[in-house]
């Protein structure tokens, strides 16, 4: 009991620290001694957030009911499929995260407290998983309740309490199973083939499970999961309760598997894999004050402690810049995910929108969405990763016998090649499913748009001024989206010519940059 009380106290401290971290975003410092004004401000925040939550919930219920009345049977089928595939997607995503890094994240004070007094790693893992699991389960149960109100508006009454409880238990079981798989991986030899074989085997089993679930649901009907909880199901009236009980039993089995897997795990490996979070715990508030700098700190820490550092023979002459850029992306492979996401989603969608949209509302929505996706998620900066590194250190830049423009173009070629390849493959796959969706016009727009994104990203590596105004990647992105959107209202061919002019303008800015 002493171990349990100690772990619960420690987890309460973690929750308090998390509340202080998020409260800092609203200007509330709950870790310091509060006077009367501070307490009144905390009360004001609670009332404001409570009112916002209540109004947001009522708006969500009203919107969902209107959507289901309009959608009818189609949305009921989508809801039935969503209940199954959203759960499976959560299971796969959580498992990948747990297999990639240890689920247990401890900082130095936690270790000083736990090592002398706590003997069971399984108990530590179970109590560590409880807050996150309960939060996710509660959030998804609210989502299930929201879907029940929509189905009722469409004429299908469901047992809302049974469905919400089943969804909450299913989410909890999925999260606990994923953590159990992550701890079981740590039981094998460090950097050994058995650890890799375990990870591959678990993911292969879950992929087969997803395929089997898709086959079963499509055979029984997409609405079959909803029929189980239907209030009109007179023949199997006990089905909702049985389903909730089965998944509650699954939660208990998953918790037992988590404890068993964690007891066999190598705690030293778990601590080592979570070292990045422990090292940056003291500066985590930079995520609000300077998100770009905090993201760069996390990246550099992980790169410095990464064992896998691919190497290959560099070329000579201007090709050395291309090889060095490829090596930078290979060693910092997180950048490849953002570049691939741009190629698969952003560039094809943008090229199709610019070629077919004729409404100003559509263009404004596209421009806003693209700006938020590229600027807020820092996808754009990944295109100029190698160029910014070359320009960051003056001693390195002075020894490179290339102009800023030539260096920017050569450093961007590997990332641009991946971007355009992903975009082209995506358009080919879409055309295979829906012939004629993408033509040569969309292909040309995608090439010019990808080139424009690369040139815009390179603006962060140099000091560029135009009419005494500093031109950064954010300013360049706004100009690029505005020019493409305005020309799309005229004709698709105008977008092509306009993007050529805009790209040439960015080239001129880079040539004159310092």
C-alpha cells in the first residue's frame, strides 16, 4: 500500500505540473502563491472555460443533429464504419508510438523518488497510464454520446449509455494493449534482432486485424455496429450490455498484460529512451513563448543522441551540396515526414483546387487552410533544412564557393524531388481510381507550386529586404498563395504563367539576399 500511495501522490504531482504548464498559456501561474487578485482571475477563467465548453457542446449537438437529418442513411453507414475503424486506427497509432519509444517518461526527480522505494515496475506503468487512458476514454465517450444524438435525429434510437461505455472501454483497452506491447519490446536484448522482430510482428498482427475487421464489417453491413446498440433490437435486447461487459473484461485483461510486460521490461532502456523529454522538461514553457526554438531544441537533442547516423560518400563540386543536403535529410528523417505529407496531400489538393475553383469563397478557404497547414505545422521549413544549416554557421558558409541562389537551389533538390515524386504518385493513384481527375494542367501547377514552396522556405536562410520590408518565409507564403488564388479566379492557364512569374521573383530576391 505504501508503494501505491507514493505512486498516486507522484501522479497527482504530475497532473498538477501539467495543469500549471497549460495554465501558463492563459496567464495563470498556479505554482506560485496566489493573492486575492490571482484567485479572482482563476475563478474568472473557470467560469469562462465552463461557459465556452457548455456553448460548444450545445452547438456540436445541434450541428450533428442537423447533419444527420440531412445525410440520413448514408451518415448512419459512415457512423457504423467509424466506430470500428477509428478504434483500430487508434490502436495502430498508439502501438507505433509505444514501439518507437518507451511509454514510460520519467524525469530525474521521479527516479530519485521511485528507485529506493518502488519495486514493481508494472505498478509504476499501470498508474502512469491511468490519467491519459481515462482522459481519452472520457473524451471518446462524449463523442459516442454525440453520435447517438445524431443517429436519434436520423430516426435510429440507440442505447447511448451502453454505446458510450463500450467505446470508452474499447479505447482504454486499445491504449493499454499498445503500452503493453511497448513494454514487452523493452524486455528483449537492446538493439537485438528479437526486439525488431517483435515490433514487426505486433504491427503485422494489427494490420491483419484491421483487414479482418474491414472484411467482417463490409460483409455484415456498415451499420452492423450500430444495430448491436439499437433500441429497436428486440430479439437481442441484452446485446448492448453484453458488448459493454466484454470490452470491460478486455480492459482488465489489457491492464494485466501491461503489468506483466512492464515487469519484464528493462527499466534502464525505458529511462534512456525517454531522456529527451526529461532533458527538456525545465524549458517546456518555451513551447508557448518560442515554439520554433523549442521545436529546434527537441530536434537537435534527438539528433545528438541518435545512434543511427547514415553516411555515404559525398560527391565533388556543386554536386557535393546536393549530397550533403540528402545526408542532412537522411540523418534528420523527421523532416521527410513533413515533406511527404506535403507531397501526398497539400500539393495535389492545391493544384486541383487552383485548376477547378471559380468561387472566391473556395479560394479564400483554400488559401487559409494552406497557410495554417504550412506555417503552423512548420512543414514549409523542412524544405530548406539543409540550406538553413549551411547559412547558420558563418565559417561554413564562407568556405562554400557558391552564391546564395545556387546553394539554395542545390540544397533544395533532394527535398523537392521527394515532394514532387509523392505528388506525382498521388495523382497517378487518384487517376487510377477516378480517371480524368488530374490532367497536365494540374501536373504543371503542382510542379510550379512545389518549386515556389521551396524558394519561399529558403527565404528564412538569408536576409532579404524589399522596399525596406523584411521578406521571410511567412511573407513569401502569403504572396504566393494570394497570387495563385487571384489568378485561379481567371483561368487555370493564368495560374501557370503567374506561378512562373512569382517563382522568378523569389529567385531574384534570393540572388540579392545577404
